[in-house]
C-alpha cells in the first residue's frame, strides 16, 4: 500500500470512533492458543499487520486458522507440524513468546531474532533467562534462538524489571510446567491479566498475589476456550489526545473506564474534559489547556504508549509541562519532528520527576520540558515507530497547513483502518502514492 499520509490540520475534530481490540492482547492470546490441541475462538481481534504476522507465526508451526467473522478468529493446533518459526515476511517481537508453547508441545524450538519498534534497546534476555531457569537449554546464533527441554519445570522467577513480555513468557512457560512457578516483580497490565484469565479458562491454575507476584501450578493439559479481546486502551487514549489537541470532541466507543483511570486523571489535570458512558468515553478539548508534571510508569502508572500523543496535546497547553519517561530510555526521538513543526521542547538526561528511575546517571535524554502553547505548522516528517507515528498524526491534525508523513507502514502495524476512522471525525487525511 502507499506509504504516505497527507494531512491538513488546524480544524477541531468532532464525532465518534469505535476502538478496535487491543493488538497487545490479541497477539499474545493467539500465541497462547498453541498450548492446546483444542479449538480456540477469539473475538474482537483487530485486523492490522501485528495480527497478520502473529497469524503467520502460529500457522508456521501447525495452527489451522480461519476467520469466521470479520473480527473473530478460530484456531486449532492438533499437532505441531514444525518446531521452527522461520522465513517470516517481517520481524516483530511476538516470535520470542512462541518459545514456551513450542517447548511444551514439541520439546524443541527455534525462533528468529526479534524486530519491532526502534525505541531503545529491548533485549530478550529476561525471556531467555526465565526459560533457562525452568530447565531449557538455549543457544543464541546469528539467525535466532534454539531451545530444547524434556519438560519445563516450575521455578521462582525474579524479574529485574516488571517487563510485560517477560512476564507473559513466564506465564506461558509455567502453566504446563512440572510443579510450581512463582513470578516476582511481575507486570500487572490489563493485557497480562487478560491472558491469565484466558489461560485459567483453559484449565490453568494461576493466582495473582499482592506485591507483583504471580503463582502458577502447572497442569498436564489445557483445553480450548472462547474469549473476547479487550479494547485497545492505547488507541483510545490516542483518539482522546486528538480531541484535546485540536480542541474538538470525540466519543471513543468501546473505551473502558477501568483501563483508562490514570490517563483520565491526566486529562483532567491539564484542563481537558471527559465523560464516562456505559459504552465508551467522550473526550472534549477545552481551551485553554494548562501544563502539568507527568511521569510514565508500569501499570497502574501513566502508560509509556500514552506519552507521545499526550505530549502533542501538551504543546497546546499554556505554561510549562515536564514529562519524565521511565520505561524506555530513548522514547523522545520523535520530538525532533515536533520541534520542526514549531513545538518548544527541550530534552534532559536528568530525572525530572519523583519516580526512582533506572536510567538515572546514564546520559539518556529521557525527560522533556514542553512550553506552550505553540502554534504548530505543517511539515514533512518520517514516522519512526507505531506510537511516535500516531503522535505525528496528532501533530499534523493540530498544525496549520498540509503535512506529509512517510513511513506510515508502522501505523499499519498498530492501528486498524486509521485513515477511515479519522475521516469519520472530520480529519482531512489521505493516503497517497509516492
């Protein structure tokens, strides 16, 4: 498809957008379906590139996949026809999660080196060390990771950081392992809880304890299930940021209050408005907005994937805002493009916040000072990754004139029918040929 958006901004957006299912939940549930030889049906599955590559991964090793409705996927894996995930059309980070199911079902596994967004180093050593501690032999080569085991054994897993992916690997490994697995310093994001509930319904024994601890007693077999994918809280916040930044009003149908509490607090702090309805959340961009201090953190803190579009909204706020990024050390790269569009943003390596940040003293520019309001103007920008790309879309919608965004294949990975949804609320956006 054409890889360029032309966006004419400067107008408030009004209308309704239905939020799709969460890609960060759906992809992990598709991988989890490999743990059983019975049928798994997932509804509310988003149709974008991340889903496509995950479907490719599971089909490569033997899954039979059928779309029985537009957003409902049926998959069954009677046997593993291969223990190797090779020759994928493109890389992503989901493939590393296939290691545990392959080890359970085949005793051996190969997955390629991971790809994904360029937002700083995101090593897979937490995943590998977890599986090694549970008895797997793992060899890293130039093309990927080879693993083998007779049967994974329960273990106490101490994660150095509450990584979502590493927590999910430990869960996928623990549910069919021999004995008891305890995950300490585990991630507690809604997507992780959704995976836990799916596996519990499949017959797993998983307990979420206090203080970021998850306890799993391995079982001999899991059965099939039917589950609905949670709505995408990242996309919901992104659409909310569009309403704030443009001074518009957008009803995000399907957004769930329980997943958005921290974001909604930030909206209210800057002077924006929202209304929680039974079937979604209405966001209203009241003017003028005002600057705030904000820190990203693991759940239930302010989500790092909310940061980029929200920073664009902060460029329209009166006064000074300070944003301290504590999850990814190199996530402010997109601000160079915002500055080219007229934003007043300065980056610092100091920890400008109260959270005990693991990047302290490491010279990463992970704090931003935003002074506003700034009059943004159109520009030609390159989309570097999914979330930064959405922030640049928001900036183009705020800016006067017509902006050109190249590299929008990144947005295709994470957002379903983005152009169509934005056009429905009055955005002047079109996808054009090179």
